[in-house]
C-alpha cells in the first residue's frame, strides 16, 4: 500500500546524509593532505637550497676564485655543473656588493643581484621567496668566509616557485586518486546500507514510520487481550498491558525469560514452545486463560512465538454453574419420571385393593428423600452449599452412586466469614463430580453400592471440606500432577473440559490461602482447609 503524500524514504534520506558525510570527510582530509604536502614540498625545497648553497660556499674552488681579480671564468662553469647535478634552477655567486660572478643566463653576469643580501653580508644564512630574473623563487643566500672570517663572496641558490608547484602537483595525483577511491567505496557502502534499510523499512519515510509506530503502540496497548512475543531462546521481547494484567505481572517482563516470571510450568512451556497452539486452557492462581500461539520468523532469519491470551475465568465459572444447573435439571427430570412410575405403582396397588401396600410403598421413598433433605438443610445453613449438595445427591443417585453427608457436617452462614459462595461451588462441585466419576469407575472393585462421602465442618478458624470416594484412588506417582491443567483419568478423546475441574479447585484454594491434601484410604480422599475471615479481594 502506497501512502499518499510520501516524500523521501528513510533509506534515501540516510543515503544522501551518508554521501554528504563521506564527501565532507574526503574534502576535509584532502585539504589537510594538500596543506601537508604543500608544507612538506616548501620545506624540502628550502632545505635543498640551503644545503647546496652551504656546500658551494665551503668549496675551496669558490674561495680561491673569489680572491682573484677575474673570478667569472673559473666560477661560471663550476656553478653550472653543480646546478645541473643538484637540479636547482639557479646558482649565483656574487661579490659582497651583490655583483654576479655566475648566472644561468650569461647576459646577467656582471649585473646586480636582485634580492636581499644584507643578512648574508653580515655573515648569516637566510632564505626568502623573491621575484628575480627567472620569476618568483625560493632562494637561500650563504656568505663565503676567508681565513680571517671575512665575507669575501656570497652564494645564492634558488628553485623557482613554478618548479615547486610542479612537484606539488605530482604529489597531488596519488592523493586525488586515494580520495576518489575513498569516496567511491563510501558511496557504494552507503548505497548497500540504503538498500538493506529500504528492505527493512519497506520504503517508508521517517514521518510514516513514526505514524505507523504510534498506531502500533496505541493498538497494542489498547486491546484487552494479552499479547506476548517470545524469542526462540525464551526471552520476552514484547508484552502489552493486557498480558501483564492477565498473568498478574507487576514489572515489565521484556528482556526476562518466560520461565522466570513465576508462571505455572505448563503455561511457561507453552510461551516458549514455538509451536502452534489453538484455544488451550491454562489455569493460573487467579485466572483461567485461553492461549493461542503461532511461530513467526523475521526477515533476518530470527524466530519467535506470538502468543495471545484471553480471560476465560468468568466464562468458566458461568459454564460450571450452568453445568450444575443443567445437572440439577436433569436430575429433577429423572426424579419426575421416577415419581410418575411410583405414582402409577401406587395407583395400581390401590386398584388391586391393596391400600396398605400402596401406602407403605409411597411413604418409603418419601422418607428416604426427606431424610437427606432434612439432613442437609439442618446441617448446612449456607443456602448455596446446601442447594449444591442436594443437587449433587440427586445427580449421584441418578448415576447409581450414593452421596453420603457425614453426621459431623455442620456449617453456618458463610457470608460473614469472608468466603465467596461461588468458590465453594467450584471446590465442592468439582470434588464431588470427580468423586462420583471415580466411584463409578471403581464399582467393581469393592462390595456394595458406590459411594461419595462429603463432610463439611468448622475447625477452629478454618472451614474443612472433605470428599472421599470408593473409587480406585490416585497413583502415588500422579499426586503432584492432580491439580495441574490437563490431568485426568478419563480417555483423552472424551468430552472437552476433562482435566480442568481439579485445576480450578486448586486455583480457588490458592485464592483463599487455603490448603488441599490428597490421600488414598479405600479410594481418594481430598481434604480442603480454607481460613475464615479471609477477604478475597484478589
């Protein structure tokens, strides 16, 4: 999709910036190198003319010729030979008054030297750039001393500025070649970086990238669903506010390993697995989460796991209550059907002229049902818990299991004790359902009718819930897995939701800072202790 109004992409801006930077660096470096080469060339020329002039001034030939009445004939050939050998542009030997004895142009011999000679006449060596008969030149003037250290002549040696410039130009050729090579390499490198950046930014400019990032952040942190991005090594690289809330994280987990966040082991493994997962149920201490995961790969070959989380707690609670209500309705429907059968039996006995048997048959069933109802209502004042036990008793009876309420069961109104009745529904309901299933499974292992024994009582400051069954019990090797999500003794291809009930029990117990114990005593025995006066504000 092309965004209207787009100007230069970020890659192009960076390319131009890099090219400008490389050009500036090359230009500055070239200027500095040129200045250094110019200084070195002039220094070399000055040193050369001083050395040649000093050597000639120390020559006995010059001293001897300067003492003769006509030194020109001996000094001119000597000076020209030395000039050719040393590569300087002129060698002028003159009298202390500045009259030339030698010169590259013979017509200039006998003329006055053009330049400053006062310093040399005073017995000192000096250099200067001066415009003479050959044009501007770098020259050195050296005095010639006799045995009495008197100045008897002077030697001037020079190199023209044109010759110095030509030598400097020769030095600049490789310098310019190096600068061009550096500029070319920098340009190619900048272009390659620009191409790579364009591929990663998809040709977007800085304004567009800023807008996309702002929209991305706003969308990411506005959604209520949790979103986590986990690298292949298990490090969290992204976690929005929804995920932090669902996982109960107070600090930002970015940079930490998913196994170090204090999450249940199964949930931590799911975050790091790098495998596709669809609508998995995971139970934490406070929530029931639906997890979806999909592995992704970035353009540079890196791999990560994108995980989304949805809160399933309320829905799971409502589903459990709906299942309880549905089970109670099914039990009532079955009881109504059974009551109709009994009524037909009573009516038939009356029609057969046997009213005494009809009365005994009718009152026997009523007494059994009424005794259970009276027992539950008299011992359990908490209406939600009482209704749950009655419903589970009817459901158990329908499935051929006897639900027994122990004699020591006695519970008052729990609203004032800080316990949420819905938590009791979760704990007791799931334990009884698990016990009924286990009792049915172990029906052939023991004599008598399968039973589930429930005891609810107050013990000091704790509410104690005890649910036992006559099933096969729980293997010792599986006790530490019972309250984990997914553990179940049922077939793996059974109804959806197997392996969640006991995990929800463990979650509810942890929410109230309670404890749960599992032992085998003729079947599985679950004992839950919930501290009273615990305000579940979480």
